[in-house]
């Protein structure tokens, strides 16, 4: 190994020192190079994944895992990849390893939790969301609490879901998804005055989407406000004509 500033020395002690330095630093430099190459390949793979180029994404991410399988970033990238490819078994294996290597990294925990909740292991997903939310270094605890609420709700536990949504709103009163979820949760529970209040807060700050307009239509129908319900219906038909919610609206109107 050539080192700047070193010169050949005549003594055997100096020769031994140089050989020792080469022997010990070589593997370290090699490992660092592989780690950097893995990071670059994982980042490129994720770029390809976002672009929809799955073949290129797989090539890069598989290389990243081969080069450095012991970082949560490479394992998480592989989890994203195989989830996208529909290989749940392989995706879960990589997510499991990412969580094991994460050392409590809340971003890794949150991303893995999304997979677990979506694929059926809701208790584990909820647990990881809460771990992420409870990490003082996490930038968006409101999002993690909202995700935990969605997970609990899909598991048939509306009371737990409400607890998490309220925690999210305590951190961030204008968290749009938590507001919309609370509106929907209250509507499902028959508390449409409360549902209206949460939906109005959402409509004031959140992106208008067909889910919100369809929910608003149903809330106002329950509350007997025909004018407001028709306004929601008009906007739904006009702004989101091809949405599934508009089809539901048309079916509801045809059915009386």
C-alpha cells in the first residue's frame, strides 16, 4: 500500500511496521469501499424503483445487499423492492433484518411497520409505529401515531385507534390524515356532529380528495343538511368524476 510521505527505511523494524500497516488497513479500506458502493447502489436502486424500472432497481439493490448486508438502509431498500415485486416472504425477511439492524432508528421502524400492518401482522406493525413515535429524535411522531391508529382500526379496535389519532393531533393539531380518520371514525360510530367538526378542520387545511367529499356527503345526509350534502356531491362529480367514490355516490343516488 502506498502511503504519502513514507520512505523506505533500512531497519527490519521499519519494514515490519509498514507490512503490519498494510495488512491491518487493507481489509478496513476494502470494507469501507464496499459499504460506500452498497450505499450508492441502494440509492440508485430506490431511484429506479420510484421510476418504475423494476429490473434496474433489482439489479442495483441486490448488489447493495451483496456488498453490505449489515446495514438497515440496504435491507430496507430490499424490503421495498420485494414488496413492490409481490414477493411477501422475501420482503418480510429483509424488513425483519432492517428492524434488527436499526438500533431503534424510527424511520426504519416506521417503514417496516407500514409493511407489517398492510400485510396482516397488525400487532407488530402497531408496536413498531409506537416505538417510532416514542423516539425523542423522530421528526414526525404525529405521522407515526396516525399510522398506529390506522393499524388498530383495521384490526377492529376503534377505541385504540381513536387514542392514537388524538395523540397525533396533540403533537400536530393540523395533521390532515388524523383529522380525516377522526371524522370517518366518528361517522362510523354515529357521532356525526363530531364527525362534521373534524371534517371541517380537515377541509380547511388538507388536500381535497374524493374520500373527504364522499364522507362529507354521508355526514350531511345523516345530519339532514340537504344543501350541504348536495354541495359535496356536486364537487365530487365535478372534481373527481372517475373516482370510486363518485361511482358510489351515483349508486346511492340511483338507489334513493
